[in-house]
C-alpha cells in the first residue's frame, strides 16, 4: 500500500514508518520537524516537509493514490498544554479536522490515529477498559478526546474506516529510532540522561501516592509492540471491513511499574548509580494508569513481544548512548 505517515519524524511515527517499510509498504512522511528529527525518517520513506495547516499541499499528497493515513502529529506535553491550550486545540484538533476534510475530498477512507490514555483522566478503577469514563485532566487530554469524537462522527457520517489507538506509556527504541524530545519530560529518557552523565539527578515527582511504594504506577509499552498494533489496526481498516466504523483500542501491557521500579530497572540495565531527588507531585498525574489490553488482543490478535521493563530500558539505553544531544 501507499501510506501517508503524518508525524513520521517523531518518536513513535518513525518507528511505525520503519515497520511499515519492512512490511513492504510505500511510505510518504509528512512532518514539519517542530519536534521531530529529519534523521529519524527511515531510509526508504519519501520525506515531505510540511504540516496540516498547509491544506493545498495535503490535498495534493492525498490525491497521489494514498491508500491509508497514519496520523501521529500532535503536541503532547501535558504541562505545556495547560499554559498554551490554544496551541493544542489548533494543532491536535484543528490539524485533525483539516486532515479529515482533505481525506474526504480525496476519497481516502482509512485512518489510524494516535490517541492517548490521557483521554480517561483519573480512572475510577484499573485496568482501564475502553468503556471507562473519559474525563481528561488536561487540555492535552481534552484535545485527544475531541479528536477521537470528531473522527467517530465523521466516520459514521461519511463511511470512513478509522482506528484510534490510546497509548499508555511508550518506551524503548527500535534501532536508530528512539525518544529525543526537546525538552524531555519522560521518566525513562530522563533516567538515561543521568546514567549517561549528561544530567546530575532525576526528580521523583511525589512519594505519597496510594501505591505500594508511594510513587506513580504506569503501564509501559515497548514502542516496537506499539508499532505492531498499528500494522494490525491498518489491516482492520481494510475495504472489506464494514464501512463507517471507528474503533478505539487501549494499548498497554496491562502491567504497572512504579517510578521507583523503573529507576531500579535503569540502574540494573546501565550499571550506573542514578542519583534521585525528591520533588513535589506533578500536577495532573493520576496515581495509577494501567490498560486493559483485552479488546485489542481479542479483536486484532495483538500480542506484545517485549513486555519486560528491562528490555524497554535496555533498548532505550542503546539509543541514548548512540544519540548524544546536538
Ligand atoms: N516522572 C518522574 N520524574 C521524571 C519524569 C517523570 O518522577 O523526571 C514520573 C511522572 O510523575 C509519572 C511517571 O514518572 O508518574 C511517568 O511520567 P512520564 O512523563 O514518563 O509519562 P506520563 O505518565 O506523564 O505520560
């Protein structure tokens, strides 16, 4: 198939693009490099600089025989979203609306969308199923939920076949594709920066949560397993599937690790001390976020190949060592 991967220079988009190429697809990457890196675009993909605001360019790309779209491009920092929500609504919702409009105009009906566990907010119970209430606790989560709702409405009205994948905590790396956010806010890359000697210590955001060791529990998923789910989701949007469908799947291993457990894994894997510093809770952080992966396992046959936290940290560590900051 000929696939348009929007945001394919970013962390998850570049890993999925790599896997799509390996599966024999033709890949066009559209990315404005606002947070991505041109060297993350896999060799073999056609790179087109640009974003969803340039609707003319988008329409021309879609008119070029695109079979399906995978949409990763989004602003994704919870903290920033509380300070500049307008940027999140413009990019995450406005950009997705522009994409849907252009897809309808070009007659492209298949979409895989990057949604987030942030659509659920503070869960009433774990593991979190797709039926759980959606009450986001940040503008970021609001925009991901709004985009999901918009995709569902347009899918039903116009016969689109769409899948939203609600990621829990992506981790690890695949070869040359890994996590390089600027600024970096995520736990594992922050730990590995300290392990690599590029930062002095890692802050632990809160030790008074109602969890076994007082730190937050998250469901980490290897980015390569996440990519496998995208390939299955893409198949699920195929023409013989019923038209006008929007399916939502949570994407996590169903196993939680506390911040301190991840720190122990990073110390084990790197053999480095990794000094810690206690810090206040980060606003908006729920105590426990763990996915139920039952629906995607049952309906799409997704089976994670690398659920171990040490493997995720080890792959991320290889990437960190080979990618010193610019
Ligand atoms: N965290 C931390 N120190 C850091 C970064 C994150 O203690 O330097 C905690 C954070 O409060 C959360 C967990 O680690 O409980 C995972 O955070 P991350 O930002 O990686 O992902 P999120 O769950 O926010 O998507």
